[in-house]
């Protein structure tokens, strides 16, 4: 039977404190946190591998920038292909570039870029959407989240070592 892990419980408490602080501060300034939360989620998905932080953040930023690129692309091709076919063509080119270039430039061309592109396209349909604010939040607060998670993990590890030392000393 599985037992509750004391270290995970402590990690979780520290994590929700981080989230609460971010929500309160950003909520006060009416800043959306979805892009920073995506960085956090993807960081957990890659098992907190700090070497992949650039792939998540830069790939995410590139995905968001593609909202600008697709609008320009559609401005050029829509008169000839229509919006739907033009959008499809752009997505096909974008996905192919991710596949073809992922080994050459993995921090830019990756699945994170595609996911951020899709979510940003959906978010862009909401009132008061500001791409540049969302990009800034993705980078700044996303990095704060990723490095805070690493810090929380170190704190929990230190507490676990202290607890183990006390137990061994008894």
C-alpha cells in the first residue's frame, strides 16, 4: 500500500505558496499567468531537468512569436489560397520545421514551441489579450517558476537530510 511521502507534502506546500504569491501579485496588476504556468507544467513534464529550461522557455517564446508570423503569412497567401488553406499550409510548414530542425536547434524547434503556438492562438481570442505581455510573462515569471522549483527541491532535500541525520543519531 502506498504511503504519503513527507518530502512530497513539503514540496507541495512550498509550491502552492509560490503559486499563491504569483497569483496575488500578478492578479493585482491584472497580468495573465497562463504562459508562465505552461513553463511550470512543462518543467514538471521533463522531470525538472534544468538543462531543458532553455528548450521550454525559448521554444515557448518562438511558438508565441509564430502568432505574428502566421498573420503576416496569411496576409500574403490568403488572397490566393483563402484563410483556411493558408492556415493549414502554415501549420504544415511549422510542424515540418520542428521535425526537420529539432536536432539542429532544439531550444527553438521543439514540441514546446508547437504547444505554445496552439495555446497562444486560443488565448489571442480572449478580451484584452496582449501578445507581448504574455511573452514577457512566459520568459520572466516562467524562469522564476522553473528556478524556484529547483530551489524548493533543494530545500526539501536539505530538510530530508537533516531529518535522516537526526533519526540516525538517536
